[in-house]
C-alpha cells in the first residue's frame, strides 16, 4: 500500500461510556514511516469531516458520549504504562498512553 498522510482514530473506553476522536499525521522517509504527530482540537481541516462522521457513528451505534478535551486533560493520580503522576491524564487512564501508535 502507498503511504498514507493521515488517519483518524476513534477510541471508546472500556472503563466509562465515553469516546474520543483524534487525528494522526505521518511523515515518511521513502515508504517507511519516520514520524507520527498527534492532532487534537482543532484538527487540521482535511481531517475534520471524517472525525465528525466517526464521532456521530460511535455515539449512535454504541450510545457513548464524547469526552471533552479539557476533561480528558485532567491530571489523575495513577500510573499508566510508563506515565506517572502528575503527567498522567484522564485520557491516558481511559484510552491510551501512546495515542500515535496505531495498528
């Protein structure tokens, strides 16, 4: 497959009925991915409509609510993977401490 410039990721928490949608843009050296950059709000314009579609589908199909970014950034007193307080956020605890690593 040819390299893709960006992706939209939709995540649902197994701990709470919430989800988040974010973007990742990729840089390549030849055909090998060299860097991934996380995009939260505001997303780049090219990603916005796809992110809206994914968010609507998650809400409708799974009856979950989008976790607001300011709430997701709340520090929490837990260790997630290699992230320790006070750097650990609710996003890390509910979703993923390495959001740019996608299968």
